[in-house]
């Protein structure tokens, strides 16, 4: 099976193939990448000045969560519909550690991330036995198993009530512990760390092997790569990023509920990833910004039925703009640039 | 002993819902290669439609006939307007499309009918219990069991003994070769999709007197359905039915004997199947 999300009209290699490809456009896009990075960093740092800081934190957390899903979907060709298991379990472990041991929040979040990676090992081991649509269904079902387990362990997880009042301990610096504006700047570093890790993974030799597996698993196997092992490692790394994001989210809100583990959360992050653009690292943050802001506006305006709006947008994206917002914009830009070059030749 | 029989009946009744809906999922997947994420939402629509019809004075037996026809129409619309355009692409796109669709359907029902359940009484003639000596069984559960058995058997006959069934099976097996043999596969795509949705709707009607009718009733159901078809082998008609009843039984015994693990047990079963028979109990390796 080829790249699960490939569509026949896509002949330009836009599916996650980055600018390091030795093509003319690749070299030309070099400086753009640094401009994008600067713009992205600036936007992330300026965000809490313009919108309510907890919402800004939500955007950042969902952005990293979407990047973690895209690492699998866009760069390995696996659609995980069970990433809530990692986001949510990390949210719980982060919360439990902060509540019971009172450790500084970055330590708690890192512990949550490690826990997410630990449960990703068996889930990944079982799930990579299937590909394509089966992989999506199997991950979905395993994530729901984690949800039910958390619901049963109500002594630990608080069951339906979730974990309440998670303290944001931060080396005694009071402004971070009580003020969401300062907390944003204390926590955004973790998000940057996660995004940087994703970028490093994708641009490493390991990441190139993942792309090779996505595009032609049989050939990758013939070249001597242990395909399943690469997939499991990618799955665990992706789970770690999802866990990092989930921990930040739980810290920011000061609580963790079963909703974080429910499959609707897995669905939401897939929606964000596809909306932004599969196989484009910037698509995740863009999708997260749109979806989180939209949900915030709809909820505060008292409109019930966010799913109608989000679902409709999603249906339109899947039907007409399968490269997502970022991918479609990039395609248009590339086509224009290619046109200009043809004329000048 | 009598408790055990009751749990078995309970399991088979719950399994009847799973088997019917999974059958619809399997038929759709077989012919279109689409995993319909909105199957749970369609099941919910079936139950809601039954409740609305009851409000209009049409009782359960009428709903049992009318709702599948309505849902067939919904399925035809879904296929014609949306699913059709993505059939040539990777099946993941239709998975995502129908996911978006189920978000819309669930929230539409939520807006219209609220989050609290709609009322539905046990239909006349099916309330109370049947007594076999010392054994007392819920009449409605016995009915659900028998009825879903009958429907599954009918679908099985339809698929194996009729010309239409042969065409559908041939298209499932190898659409390309069926075309080469002069079968218009495309003509059957829409009715098969509608038929699959109608089965989900039928399961919904049968669940109406039995379960709480809410907009969210399908959201957990569809995940269990996925586990069912993974266990049975996606695309396998027999696998869907057997795994449906099996999962129903596991759930019921789990609730009776180990309530803590009742819901987890289904997924443990799925994990075991994925580990030892990745293609599912009745699936073939190459269907992946």
C-alpha cells in the first residue's frame, strides 16, 4: 500500500516532502524557512498579548498535539485515531505527580510524557501489525480501552469528576504559579522543545526512512530496514510529543478530565491536523489556532452545536482541499512560482 | 444456572445490535471499501426516528418497517452527495469524511432534542417476562435475539442465494474482474451503502425500547463496532455476525462476573485477535 493519504492529483511530491530535496524550488525556499520560523516564534511569543492567555496556551498545546499526529500521518503514513490515550494519560500522570508530590510543573509534565511513551510501546507494537484503515481502527479501540481503565480506577483518577486543583508549582516563583500570563511564558518553552524535537526527527536520517516507509514499505523492507521497528519507534516518539502537549494542557487548566482520554479528543486532533495540512509541520499550529479560537468564540456566544460547524468545515476540507489550508496555500504559491519561472525560461 | 442463562440472553441481545450494525458496516466495506465512521450516528438516528414516530402515533412495529426505509434514503443521499467523490482515493479519506459527518449529525440531534434521553416504552406484547419452568427471561431480550438472528440469516440468504447477492459478493471479492465479466459494479454501490445504513438504523430501532435514546448513544457504540469488525475480520460478513454476538456475550459475562473489567474485556479480546490472527477470525490476510 502506498502513502495512505496520497491522492492521485498529487504529483508534485507535496506530501510531506520538505525543502531539503535537491530541487530548484527547494533551494529557493531555503531562506523562506527561516522567515517562517521567525514569524512562527514571534507569533507564539506575542500571542498572550492579544488573546486570553489560557486560550493561547490551549492553542500551543493543541498545536504540538497536532504536530505529533502529523509525525505519524504525514511522515510515516499512519493515521492514529487513538492519540487521546497519550495526551490524556500524560495529563493524568502530570496532574497526579503535581498533586501528590508537589514537584515543579515541568518535571511533572516530563514524567507524564514518559508515561505516555511507556504505554505507547505495547499499543504501538500491536497496532503496527495493521496498516491503513485498520491501523486507525485498532488505535481507536486501544485508546478507548485506556479510557475505560481510567474510568474504572476512579480512586486514582477521580472517575467522572477527573483530577481537580492541580497546582502549578514552579520553584516558588509566585507569578508563574498564579498568573496565566506568566505561566504561558514558563510553559511555552516545553512546547518549543517538542516542536524542535519533531523538526529534528523529521529532518534526521531516521525521518527520511519514515518517509521511505510511507511511500513504499515493500521497498524500504527490501533495502533492509526493519519497517515495523521504525514504525513502533515513530509511534512512541509521537506519543511522547502528544504526552508533552497533554501535560501542558492539564497544567494550564489545573484539572484533567476523562474527556482528555475520550475518542472525541483523538478525533479533534485529527481534524486539526487535516484542516491545517497533512505533512506540513506548520499546518498543525495553523489548524489549532483556527479550531481553538472558533470553539472559544462559539462557546462564549452561547451557540450549542460546535460539531455542526467544525464537522461541516472538515467535510469541505476532506472533499475539496485535501492538502489542508497550509498545503493548499503552499501548492498555489508553488504553482505561481513555477509559472513565473516557465515564462522567464 | 438460571442466572447464567439470563446473562447469556442479555449478551445475545446486546450482540444482536452489534451483529446487525456490524453486518451493515461489513457490507459497505466489502463493496465500497469504506469504513463508515458515521455508523454509530446512523444507529442513533434510527433510535431517534423511532421515538419521533412513536410521538406521531406510530408504534414500534411500524417503526421497525419504516425507519430502515428512511435510513436507506439517508444512506443513498450520503453516498450520492459525499462518499461517492472520494471512492477513488485512499479509504482513509472517507473514514475522515464520515467522521466529520457524524459530528454534524450528533450535534444536530442534540440541538433539536436536547441531551436528556427521549422516552420509549416497551412495545405491546413484548413487555414482561417469559417463564420456562423456574427460568424467567425478559420477553424483549428474547425477541431481540430471535429477530436479529432472523435478519442476519435473511441477509445471509440474500447474499448467498440470490443473483443480487452473487453480484455483491463478486464485487466484494474482486471489483475489477467483476467489471470485466460485464457486471455493472457501480450500479450497486449506492443501494449497498443505503442497505448498510438501513441495517444500522434497524439496530437503532431495536435499541430504542432498551437503551437510553440520546444524541450520544452511538458514539461509544461505533467504537465497539470497530472492535467487532477487527475481531471478525473487516469485510467478512460471517465474521461481523459471529464477532457481534461474541462481543455481546463477552460484555454481558464481563458485567456479570467481573464488572470492573466488563468494557475492557472487549478490547483485550481485540488485542488478542490482533496479536494472534491479525486479519481477524474470519478475515483473509490479503484483505489488508
